[in-house]
């Protein structure tokens, strides 16, 4: 469904992405792993329209979205859970969720989605009228995910969902990601925690300083000796 | 915007609270100043309570007008971190629009002309509302145009660039307006779309016959005062509703907190910013018309001092905070009215801007403001 071809992105003079190509098929979990500064977040920010590529194309189900403004891309069916969660701290939990559904019009359907996300994340229901900034890290991560799902995306981009969370919470978050995927949402997951990411993904790409150096089935990648040495600490 | 201080209070470290050495000199001076002011005004109030109440009422009138302008300053700052110095001139354009509508085109007479059978009072209300709405609409178009042409290209430029541009736009509006074929640089007597009535209070409320002064030792007020107070409070309530309850209002708060993430939600941030400028300008336009009616003469520099004082009010209340702007404006109104009543009229501006200096020295975040925070 998502096809990224020969993507080149610059930050000023810095050539951050040097011709990245990959794809995500319907129903898949695809992960991009790599070290800090490899360009993982840059890829997600470019797909979401926050950054403009200098070269290359991004296609969603055959539609070119490379130069679409960020707000249009959300209504095309791509939502992002940004790095560091980026909860709107001065907004209540419920207001955060309503912002997730900003592009949708049908109030009854939005309400139904809200009920569903409260069912998946009962903690959020309890904290409905609390300010987003008062939540714990794990709760904020759940809120960020629930917020992105409020747009009913066909493709969910997740940027470092395990960042700063305890191992127990990381397990929980990854269990939820698999759950979301089972309900039919394709997932593009960016992670530094390669082990966890590879354990749930169908396919994986390894990114090094702006280029993809390795790709294949997640299980194959997990067995690759170089990957083991560099990212899995084995 | 409201609510955020709850979250960020923790980040104030003890180091930020500690002032420079000898800070106590400044503090004791300020406390002394506050005590003297309160004592002085208090003694005057006891000596002549009626005069004090009259000053209080005059201060409220000023304060309510400042509140209408200050809201625009504070909302725009909240979302684009820009002090929009052209805001006071938008206020001026509102006043001039209503002047042309009334004096040149008799717009306020249209209900009486179109429906001769309706009651004259209703015709006046409808006519005046038309004039006010037209002025608000002109201000909205002007402010949104300014934003698109002058500020939007500078959205990613250093903040000082946008600030200087705002000052430039302000001068442009004032001096373009002063050209002979625009508004001209003269003082122009302003004809109100409705007639003013005044009353005085002494054993009940009595009307003042126009052209006569109110009797000594009475409190007087006019229908303009009542309209200004009602409009200002209504606007405040309306704005609270918009910001707290409506989708666009929540989006305003989201965008003011984190623009890239707001865009990831599908919020069109540019449109939200335009909307913010638009409502700020609408309220300034309303304020401009009411100010012109209350003070009955207009000129192209009309918006300068009220604009700057509303800016001080917004800073005093904590720039970015909507209730803060309202409270700050009421305090500014009182400070000015008391100065005019008890010291001398020319001192009003000195006192107003001294407040700015003191706020910036003592509590730069203002009464309801939140500490500036840099997001990682």
C-alpha cells in the first residue's frame, strides 16, 4: 500500500536520507531499525508531510502523496504516533483524542471510535478529564496511540513507541501494536529496540546513515550475524 | 493558554526564583510604592466616596475597552508568539469604518428606511448593529490580509523579524490612513449611530438633559458605558466558550502548544492562525466603534495609545492568557482613571507604562502567565 522510492531529504546542507526505497503491504508490520541519527524519524516525518523530500516519491495505494500538506495526508489514511509521544499537555485526555479525529466530520462515528479506544485503553477513560501533561509516560504513550487511531488510519506510523518506558510497559505497548495490526491497520514501526521490533514485525529494513543497508523477513534479519552484533547485542 | 500552568509549575527550579543580590532594595521600594498608592487612594476614597465611585466607573469604561483589544494581543501571541503591534491600528480602522458607514452612507438608517413601520427603537438597534458588524467584518478582512501578506512569510524567521514587521505594518496603517485621500490626518468629529443618554445617581437614577453637566456630588454614567461593559463581558464569555468547547478552539490550543504535532492530527495550522487573527480583529473592531462613540472624535493615531495600553494589559495579565488579558485590562483602566482623578490627566500614560516596566522587572510572566518553556 505504501511505496517509498529513492527518497532524498536534506536538513540544510546535511544529506539526511540518501535514496531510501521500501514498501509496506496491506496488513503488514514493517519495522525500520537503526542507530540514533540513521534517519528513521526523518523517514516518518517525510511520509507525514512535515518534511519535503528533494527527490523521490511516496505513493499510498497508487496516489502520489509526496507533496501533499500534512493535514491532507492524515485524511488520506496515514496517522503518526510521533517520537516522544508529543501529547498536548494543556489539553485534557479527551480533547487530545478529539484532536486525533480532527479530519473526520461524522460526530456519531467519532463518538463510536472514542468508545472503542476507551475500551482498548481503560486507563484513558479513567483520566478522561485530566490534562495530558499529568499522565505517566506509559499512559502518554497509550494516549498518543489512541489519538492517532482516532483518525481511523489504514497505515499507522509509530516512532520509537518504547522510548523511556519500563520493560514491562514496553511488552504491553508491543502487545497493543500487534492487536491494532490484527484489526486491520498496517504498521510502519521505527525502533531502536531492535529485538522487540523484530519479534513482532513481518519484514524489516536496516538503516545506516541515511541508506538502507539490509532488508528481508524479520526472522531472517534477526538471525543476520551483523545485525546481531550491531543491534541485538549478542 | 489556560490550564497549562498546572502542568509546568514543577519545572520552575529553585534557581530561577532566586533574584540577583540587592533584589530586596527593589522589592522594598515596590512594596512601599504599593502601600503608599493604596493608602493614598484609600484616604481619598474615604474623604469623597462619590468622586471615588465616579473614578471607578470611568476606569471600568476604559478597562472594558482595553479588554476588547487586549484579547487580540494575547490570542495572537499565544499561537504565533508574535506581539502584533498593528492590532491597535486595526482598532482605529474599525472606528473609521463605522464613521464612514454612519456619516457618509447613513447605513444606520437603513431599517427605518426599509421598514418604516417598525418601532424607532428597534430601527436604531438594528441600524447600529449593522454598522458594528460591518466594522468588525472590515477589521477581520484587514487583519487576515495583514497576516497572510506580512506575517505568514516570516513564520519560520527569527521572532524579531516578525516583530519589526508588525511595527512596520502599524506605521503603514497610521500614515497611509493619514493621507488626504484616505482618512486624512485631521481630528474628525464622530457621529454615533445612536444617540447617547446619560444618567446621574442621587436618591435614585435621573436622566441628564443633554448639554448640561451633571449636578455636583453625583455619579453619572451613560448608555455607552453600559453597552461597552455588556459587550466586553459578552465577548469574554463567548471567547471562553470558543476556546474551551469548540473544535476550532481546542485546535487553537493544540496548535499554540505544538504546531508540528497539530499538523500530524490533520489540523490546518495556517487556517487556525488566520482564525485567531480574525476573532482578535473582530473584537478590536467592536472596541473601535464603541471607543469612537464614547470619546466622540477620531483620527488616524487613535489606536496607538489604547493599543499600547491593551498590550500592557495583556502583559500584566500574562501574555497568552485570555482571562489574564481581561483582568489586566480592568486593572489598567483603574490605574489610569485613578491617576486622572487624583494626580493629573497627563500622568495617565506615565503610570500606564510604568506598570509595564514594573511587571517586566518583577513578574515578566504576568498574573496568569506561565513560565516560558523550551520544548526539547
